[in-house]
C-alpha cells in the first residue's frame, strides 16, 4: 500500500507539472479517425520501404502499456479496443518542448497520436509520431507487466483493470457478444419475434425460485424482480404471436457459486404447434450455429480438459433410463417412495424434506448422473410434481413431455411441451399454493390472470429456456460464471 501511495503521489506531481505548462489533462474534441487494426491491415506484409513510400498519416488513440526510453527517443506500446501497436517519439521530430511532455507520460495514460508507418530493425510495425495529445492522465498505476491481475476477487471487482491488462478477458466478452448476436440472428431467421416482458411482476412465476422483492410507492403494491419471463411470453401465444423469444435478465434471490449469480441472462423462446421433440432438433441446430460463429466452425469444443463433440444427433434418455443405465441403479429400487428413500440415504442425501417420489428421483439424478453427462445429452420425461407448467405425457400421465439438456456435467437448457389446459394448470397452481402455505419459499401464489389467458385458448406449443452465461462458459472454456459476467455480484469490499 505504501508503494502504491508513493507512485500515486509521483503521478499527481507530474499532473500538476503538466497543468502548470497549460497541458490539459482531460481534454475533449479530438476525433480519432483510425483504429490500430486499420493500420495493421494497411501494413500487411509490406516492407519498411513500401510503408514509407505511402507517405500517409494515421491518427489513432489508445492506452500506454509499456514505455522504453533511449534519451532523445522513446518507444511505447499503445492498446485500443482491439489491437496494440508500437509508437515512436523522437525529440528531433517533435521539438524539445513537446518531447519534454512525452517524458511525463506514464503507463496507463490515454493518448492520441498522428504519424506515419515504418518498420524497425526487428521488423516491428511502428508509428512515427509527428503530433500527439494527452487525452486522459492515469493517476493509479496498472498491475506490473500488464499480463493480468493475480487476485481473482480483484479481477472481478475491478473488471475495468482486468480488461485493460488481460487480452484473454477481452476476447471472452467479445465472444459473448458474438454468441448473443448469433442467437438473435438464428431465431429471427426461423421466424421468431423478439419481445420484451416485465422485469417487475406482481406475481413471480415461470420457475421455482426465491424472488427479490421491491415496493412501488405510487401504486402502493409489492412487486418482484422476475425469476422467469415464461408466463408473459405464453400470454403472447394466446394473443396470436406464434413464435416469440426474449433474451434478457432474470433475478433469483439464491446462493452464489461458480455456476450461479443472483442476476443472469436467459434466453426463452416459444413456438406454437410444436412439441418438445421439435425443440430438441432446434437446440442442436442452434448450438451448431454458435460453434460455427465463435469456434472457427469446429463442432468439437475444448472445455476444462474435455473435448465436447456438438455433432448432432445428441444422446437422449428418459429420466428413469438415465438413473438405471447411467447411474447404475436397479429399476426395482426406484419403484416407489419407500425404496427410493433407501437409495437416497445410501447416497448421503438428506431425505426429510422430500415429500414426493418425483422430487426425490430428480435429486438422485442430480447427484448420481448429472456430473457424468459430459457429451451433449437430452434427459426427458420428468415427473409432473417437478414440472408444474409442462404438458402431461399421454402414455404416462405421471410424467411430462419435457427435456433438460446437459453438457459438461451441467444443465444448459430446460424445455417442454406447454400445458395449455387451464383446468389442469389451476390444479397445479393450487398445489404450489399449498406448498407456499406450508413454508416453501420457492412456491408462488395463484396467477389468476394467466389462468384467464389460458381460458381464452392457448395453441399447443413448446417452450425452452437456455442459460446464456453457461453457454458462454462452454465456448470460452471458463470454469466460473463470474468469468463470463462483466460485473458479477460480490460481498462488500473490505476496506482497511
């Protein structure tokens, strides 16, 4: 801390010295017509003589990342939004007064430079500076050697510094933007309409989760940050939009981990006259499209030392088959609640809170099977009691026409043929209401308006939710969700 204070005092002194000679520290109105990538493209494989013969001047801006001083000449490396380049200041070209200002520049300063291109003796492309402007004085030093912050929490808390010094982090978030762009284009090309639904809802629904509460003063009513947009998107199916999607934030007042953040980005889309089986095919196509866009066209993705093959078709198992075939649990041991409790206890699962057979089966799946699903795998036919909005399976009404997609041992997507029978939906809402009255904080109230919408008639449809953060984790080889969220939530910073 003492070293930091010394450096900051030195920089403040330089700032004061520059102001004394009327050098603005934070000026505005200096346009930047070129990017460094433009210069790299112009230079290509041209020799130094070819570049000098062009005689063209370029103006770029960026942050100083390195400085090498040789008396009357100074070399710097400058970084803009995408690329870096070497710039060369020479006292003979700039004059003594201007060169004295250059000598007061620090690593981290933002500058605008104008000059011509040449190559050094080592063939490094360099901009010979004829004019320069200090755009923003850096008062706090960057981490040494500019190859990344070492403390993980500091990286997340000071993402602005992490982005400056860590090229891999910048690449992660460029790739994230490309993934989102690809998803939007893919769905739009399939005839889906992008919509926006309320972030604040009077009744949180569409998922089982604990919401954040707020209060609207003018209406004097309690509102909740949404846990899912599902019920509003299905209202749009009732209204006549046959294909809709929303790509936006959800909020859940739950724990924080390498896979969970209180606010996260979710894609949800709904298609009328389709089934969950149609969406399995659509999901395969979507992931292939993403791989083509951000993985250099390859369908094999390297993730945490594993090679994930996204080539369709992907494996499909019912929940029960996954438990018996992949989890190696005898089917007869899962036939009823009592036998299943014994299986769960042998696995170390606390069974006291499980009142339903279906809920216990899915918990056993979470422990015994999910971590082993490395290659893309669809798990289908979940019990009704864990699928309150899913259509019942016609062959076995205790199960639903639903799937979850797992890749690299974690859930990536959840989808189902939608329940559009308002009578069945009312009964399931009633069960949730009873669970809420019994103390379940994740159960929600009856949504009478949604039931009214269903009574007008919702077409048979299928819907799906995909966690965008986890998709980005997969395609950027990121272990933690915090690595793919620009500003993840953290505990309050401790200040000495």
